């Protein structure tokens, strides 16, 4: 979840589900964002477009139009608010139905739901007519209330809800229900391998080799060390003495012994 604001120099308004290129840290990739705003009830309401001169929330998990002229490329700037895999973004949903049978303050409403399972999901939801009469969804209609099956010439049972109202409604009234539905955030991630500055300004990394000072052991510590760990003065062999030692070591490794008589001067 990010808090986003459109850049002042970007000319176009940002639209939900339009692909953008995001640069976060050292990652640069393409994604499809969903813009939202937090209302007073704490819900994240989906926005089709980003508002002017205001911050909005951006959530993303993005084909790019061809530009004839080179325009300002930075669309918006944002700040990361939280990392939440269960972020919930909702948008408005309006269900419309018509009464099929009317009692005193109760009516059977059809064409609003498609099954009894949907009616059970919206039990207790507030409904309203065009004339302003408020009501509430109760349960799915039963046969004894007047909802007869098809074989008896009545309406089908599935999808007819029993609603109660403040006053008696008419058959010409339109009943509607305002609700919120969750918007699925597309899980799209396309990393970009192209560099931002292809011509060159990226220089190779050159690290200098560190030179460490030789280890100096104090004489008092040398006296306390065992003989195997004490530094020893070994004569430095040079010239033909070094060649003789290499030849002897090679013969000993191969299991052979040779007598050398005046091989080297």
C-alpha cells in the first residue's frame, strides 16, 4: 500500500488498471495499480481516476501507449505505507429489483438476486425505493407466503427476497440496494532488464586492494609462546642452492633417491 500523488508536471490523469513502471529501491518493474481513498468508515474505496491536488492510495501486487512526442515521464511520486498481502479495496455496488407481490408492509422483490445463497449473504441489508421508502432484506421467500413453484404457475423460488418497508409500496416502485464489493488487485510483476541510462553513465565498479601492515608481535608475548608458534629465523636460499632443494624434494616425492655429483657449479 502506497500513498501517491500525481506529479505536478505530468499532464494526464492516472487511471486505475493502466500499466505503469515503478522504481522502488533497486527494483524497477511494470505493474497494474488500483487507486483508492480511505473514507471516514475506514474502508478503502476504489477510484477510477486519481484526484487533483490530493493524495490517494495505490495498491499493486502493469501495454503502454505509443508517444508521438517526448513528454514528462514521471507520472507520480509515492511513499510506502505498509506491506499487507490482505489489503481490501472496495467499490460501490447498486442492486436493482422490482416487487412481484405486495402485502401490508412486506413485499417479495425479484430480479435483485440470482439465488437464495445471495439473499442469505445480504440478510439485514438496507433497501430503498425510488419514492424514498426505506426497508430491509429479511430472508428468501417461501412457498406458503405466495411464492409458488413453476409447476403451479408461479414465479421461480430462487432469487426472490422477502423485504419489509416502513410503508406499503406500489408495484411500480423500483427497489434498490446500495452495497460495497471487493476489488481484486491484479498480481502482476514484470521486472525490467533495460537500464535507465543505456549510453554510458554507468561506470564499472573498481575497488582498491587493501594493504595491511605486517603483524608485529611484542617480545614479551614471543617469550610466552610455545616453540612451535615462535617466529624462527630461516636462512633465505638463493641461486643454485634453491635448485638443489627443489630437485631433492621432487625425488623424495617420487620415492627415488639420486646421488648428485657436481651437477651444479
